[in-house]
C-alpha cells in the first residue's frame, strides 16, 4: 500500500527537499525528546482544595486576572502564573508549591523548581522533625523533666 506520506516523500526526493525535511523532523524529534526528558521526574500532583475566602463576586472573580490580582485575599496565588484560583494542584515532591494547572507546574519545574523541589522537601521534613522534637521537649518540660540545656 502506498501511503500519502510515501508519495510526498518521493516527490520531495525528486525536488531535492527530502534531506531538509528529514533534518527538520530529526531536530523536532530531538526537541520533543529533550522536553520529555526535562519533565521525566516531575512529581505527581495532588489536588489541594482550599477554602475560598473571596469577595461577593464569588468564583467568577478567580477567572478574571485583574479582579484576582486586585483582591486582598490572604491565600497565596498559583506559583506559576501568580493568579488566584479556587483549587490548586500541589507539587507532589515538596508539597509546598501550588499551581492552578499542570501547565503552570511544568513551566515552574522547567523554570528552576526541578532543582529547588528536593531542597524544599528536605527543609520541610527537617522543620517537621524540629517541630515534633519541640513538642516532645515541651511535653517533657510539663512533666517536670526540664534540663539545664533549656535556658
Ligand atoms: Zn497558574
Ligand atoms: Zn516541588
């Protein structure tokens, strides 16, 4: 069976354009593979539902960039586009960054979060450990086991 593609290829060979087409395709494929490679270890996201503390306009305000940007909402915005939304995706690696969409996550990942994510995750784990230790320490102090180290 002769496909349209084969016919086009033969015609391009005849006018000596086949080489440039092959080259273009190869560079396109390389570009796609490179992009895929960059997001290969992108952590999965979990939907993070936030209580919406918006103004009277309600959810419609979140779809209007100007209204969203002007809002004095204390909830932090998307870490990608810096707009406020009702629902966010949370970075599955560090669980600190939040995004309105997978596209924003990928953009931020490629824009440097790839490197920062692991560090943020480690810092968060260390902070959680420290908090747990402080709690244990406080409980110990309450039980009358305070030591000289506590000044
Ligand atoms: Zn976004
Ligand atoms: Zn992350």
